[in-house]
């Protein structure tokens, strides 16, 4: 609400108010982070990457918006295949035959990813599996896209042409899963995490101040990280308050996935 007031009274250079959701996956652990304010997603990611010291560039999965870029920090950029697929779903009624062709090929890629999950493949095995089975499918799709445009089988400015153009423009980022171990196909996990922010916004309507937004973001981050770890958020937050002194000394021992062992040791 303070930023809305600022928009009306002070005419700031940037008037937008955004909520960024970042879902970090390391080993078997997932951490959700939420940031609310004037900064775009890329700016929030930039602030986060400043905390990384002497580490290799992380895989960054996001949609293709330029404001998701974290400035000077290098990442291995992967774009969301679901976003590309959705553009063909949107024009399915106008171009049923062509869109079904694309959707069937992408369904094969997702089926391969499901097989990799069911077989509990590690990142390297999953990469080789996708290269062998999804690589030819994506190459077939790429060839078909170029044929449609080069042979003037589709109008570039039509809905189908724009969907094809989007895929070709971001092809390298859309196919990172064929080159980099552990690269996901889509950004669905992070989009699901953002539903937490939407639900809270629906229930609470507004934060009064930017500090209130930071507190709300902190609790949303902790609660959704608990959900991702299969931990009861109420029990976890209660434990943090009961063991505040131990928490401040060794916060790494009080993460949602290991706090019960720390509780046992301190009791």
C-alpha cells in the first residue's frame, strides 16, 4: 500500500509492483524464495547470485522475458517448453492439423522425461536418455518449423507462424535439457510455487509497507519450502521459535529437512 501511495504522490520512475518466485533445487532439496516489491525477477535473482562464491553458473529455468536476466551474472539459460507448447494450444482450433503434429512430438518428449523419473535416473543418465530418444524428436520438430516458414506454408504473422517463430527464436534455451545434465523441461514447479503468493494476495489483499512485504515473503518462503520437503510448517515454525538460540548459532542445522535431528540433539 505504501508503494501505491508513492505512485500517486511522488510519480516514481518505476511504478510496477511485482512478486518474484525462485525455486532452487540442490541435490535432493528444494528451497522456495519469494520477493515482493519494485524489482523484476532478474534483479532479485541478481541479488541472490551475489551470495554465491566460487561456484559454477547455475541452470536458470524461466520463461523468455528479458527482465528475467540476472545482469552480469552468468547462468545456463533454459526456457520453459510448456510456454512454447501453450502457444500451439492457443491456436489449435485455427490450425488443428499442424498444431496436433507439434503437440504429439512434444508429448513424446514429456513421455521420455516421465520414463526417466520412473526409472530414477541420475542427471547424467537422464541426459543420455533424452539425447537418444528426445533429441531426434526435437530435431524433427526443428526441421518441420523451418519447412513451414521457408516453403511459405504458413504466414509468419499468423497465430501459427508466431508460435513457430517463438520456438525458433528461443531454440537453444528450450533445448538445454539435451546438452546439460539436470536441466528441466519447463518452469512448472516455480509457477506452482507462485500460487502461494496469489493465494495470500487473495486472502490478505495488501501488505501495508515494504517491510511487511518482506516479513510475508519470509514466511511464504519457509512455509512453501516445508511443503516441498514434506514437513508440517506449523511444527517447523514452532520448533524454530523454541530453539531460537541454537538456530542463530547453526542455521544450517535447522532447515526443514534436518531440523528434527537438531531437535533431538538439543533435547
